[in-house]
């Protein structure tokens, strides 16, 4: 299923294959998430291949997300922290936050089987930018309204990176070795980066930035994804 409806704010709502929303940006001809299933894609790449993999060897988990977007990755991570007891310090960067009217139309709280989900989703989006917010006993979030190009991570801080920028064909400047060098400088040795793109230029730039890479089976509609480890 791939139904679109105009929702103003320069984006269109799309019902994806698992019933959850993504947003389509006409000016970029790009979706925020997979049309085969937004929630399924985020769970597969960022929770299963990223968070659960890193949690096996970590106590407190420091996460950096490149691209807060709809807040779906943050929401799934928060729910997983509540369920599994992970202690997570979550930093996310987003230069162009969605408006409240767009956020209020996203159906993730309705799709996820959690009675607190609506409140948590609202708190994620309504929390102040550029300051840390505590949500629950084991999760804190710092949303930074800044572009990756202007972001300066603290050295050797992050255990896990969700790299969820728009694709390299749309935003090639986000996928350069320079950007991965910057991210690598903020990661602990052995830290993990997960992303949906397996393009050759992405793999080469990650290797040049000091990562070892492995291809993993992708979610529905995508053959493979990448998991990269900071050497």
C-alpha cells in the first residue's frame, strides 16, 4: 500500500506497507522512511541491528542520531529502553524540525502497542531544543537544531550512531568522508554505526574514516543494510 495525501507544510503523508506513516518531500522526491513499512524499517535497522547489538556489551549507551525527522527512531528507542531497562543518553541533530501540525498527524502512537506511546511521542517532540530532557528512569534526550556540517561532537562519546539522513543521491554532502571523519571522532573505539545505505561511495567513505563494515540482510524492500564499527 502506498497512498499519499497532501498535508501542507511542504510534505505529503504516505501510508506505508505496515500501515505506519512516512512523509514524502516533493522538493527532494524523497521519503523519510521506507514505503514498505516505516516502523518495520526503523526497528530492523536501528533497534535490531544497532541498539540490541550494542547493548550486549554496554551498560549506559550513548546514542547519536543524524536526522531526528519524524522522531520514529527516538520513540522506538525510548520504548525499548523502558521494556529492556537500557540506560540511554540520546543525542539527535536536526536542522529543520517538523511543525507541530505535521507531527500531530503521524500515526506511530496508534500503531504501537503501548498505552504511554502518545504521551511519550508528544514529549519527544515538545521537549526543548539544545538542552537535555529526562524522560522516564533510563532515557534522556538532547535535541540539537543544527546541521551535521556545523555539529562538533565531544571526542570518544558515542557507543552507537543512527545515521538516518536523506539518501546519498539526494544529499551527497551528508555522506562524505569528511562527515564520517567527524562522526568517528565522537565515537568510542568499537562503537557502531548503522544505516540503510549500502552504496559503494558510502562504504568507501566509511572505510576511509576508520570503520570496518559489514552488510546485513535488510528489511522488506531492501536487500542489505550496513553496520560499521569504529576501529
